[in-house]
């Protein structure tokens, strides 16, 4: 299926980049006391 193919194309560098961006967004959210960034 298309979904399986798309998932198979997710590489470790992509996962690392997503995690890094997610952690940055969490930090910004905390700095704003849960408000919008």
C-alpha cells in the first residue's frame, strides 16, 4: 500500500530532525507558559 511505502521511506535522519523540531516547539511552548508561539 502507499502508506507502507511512505513509512519505509522514513529514514533515521528524518526521525532525528522531527524529534529536534518537536523538542524546540515544546521548549518555546514552555517559555510562553503554554501559550501560542
